[in-house]
């Protein structure tokens, strides 16, 4: 079982590498749709090469709405007793970042072997998230005001609140929270897109970002939870509904009380694997860099059971287009 887990982690890195290499050709060209299509096509092709039974539980949406890696899609070249794996994917996290040549675009996948873990079938709604690294694990409470959590986080980190940095998506819905955080004295890192990348940066002490707060997509929250589980951080979340249709959909998809506070284990349970490859250079990973005979990628792969975190620098050789 352990050998299979390790092999799966490396296989999934090849999947995110394929998506990153394909997407990198569209960096800075202003066409977010073409970039997203390239990422999805490459990821699907790479997944179909794996000797696994793969089911998409977090993808680009329903089949009729998103022909690219849709929820419920069956992939892989598995036969018979090949492992059955549920995956949550974001082939291109940060479509606008990629299109505009900005930092922190990545390709990401989270996976759980069937019967050994569970990725929540998150509805396509919003999710309020609070993420911290391992030093502040167990000290946060998303039901409290930001100032209360900042005091707790600062105490765990041995910092003054004025030395704490909070990452937040730059959205009008966060204006009140931003004001409260600034009144408390903490510093803020605003990002235009990519709260998965921001969350991973939060649980990596080397980035200088101490917490993620605010509302982003619920599907992205599941992928974030897988990284938090593997890295040893802490996460709390609540679903946020824009209308009654979203609430009714959540009631059908999510087990238990949809109004409760979700923890990382609720969103990504059991033994989960997380892999990501940089497309544009950012806080966590360097982006795809072209060479005379191919390209270089940087990836990260993590497993919750072992707690291992590997960074992988890969040199890819090809002439005109990437060969996966």
C-alpha cells in the first residue's frame, strides 16, 4: 500500500507537469480560454495514460456546462483490479494570471484512493476559508471576528499582530474584513486570483504569509484542504450561498449539516495526495522556463499519511511541442 501511494504521487506530478507545459505556451498572450483549454486537454491526456480507474469529483463543472474534465468523468487506463482513485483538479489555477503573465499560476491535483479517503463533492458555490500553518494549528475559530483569530495566530507564532501577514483575494466582498484586519494592525497581502496558491503559501513558513482569510470557491476549498492535510496546517471553512438554488444543490451533494463549520478532514479525508506544478513563477513554485532543448518545471508533491513533502525539479527535452 505504501509503495502504491508513493508511486501515485509521482504519477500525479507527471499529470500536473503535462498541464503546466501545455499551458505555459499561452502565458501572457491574453487568451484565458485557450490557456484553460490547453491545460485541461493535457491533463486529461496524461490521466488517461495512468493504469488507474480515475473519477473526477471536483472538475470544471457539470458535463453539459464544461466539456473539460467534468464532474463524474471517468478516466485512466486501469483494468480489473487497478486502484480506483477520486481526484479534484484545477488544470489551470489562475486563468487571468496566466493570460496576463502574472505570478502564481499553477496546475494542481488532489487525489484519494477509493476506500482509503474521501474528497467532498463540493457544490459550485462560495466557501469562507481560514487557513494557517502548523504552528497555529488548533488555535483558530472561523466563527470569531478576524481580530480574535489574529491575536491567537500571533501568539502561536511568537509575533506581534503588526508582524502577521494575511493573504486575501482582492474582491469587493472582502472590504469589511480588510478594514477589520487593518484596524487590528496586521499586514495584508492582496492577490487578484488564485486562493489555492495563496493557501499553500500560508502553510509554508518560508513565504512569510501567516494566514488566509476570506471567501473563494468551494471546489478550490477541497483541493486546499488536501494540501493542508499533507502539510500539517489547519483549515476551517463554511459554505456561502448566493441563492436558494445553490443551497438546494448543496443539500443534495454534501452529507450532514451544510451550515456547519467544515475542517480539513471533512473536505479531504483519509490518505490524500496533493501535487502541483508552477506555470508562472510565484510564492511557492517557479514557473515553466524554456531552454534550448525543452523546458524546466518545478513541482511539489505531498502525502498526508507519511507527511512527506517533495520538491521536484524536472528537465523536459522536446523540440517543438512538449512530449509527455
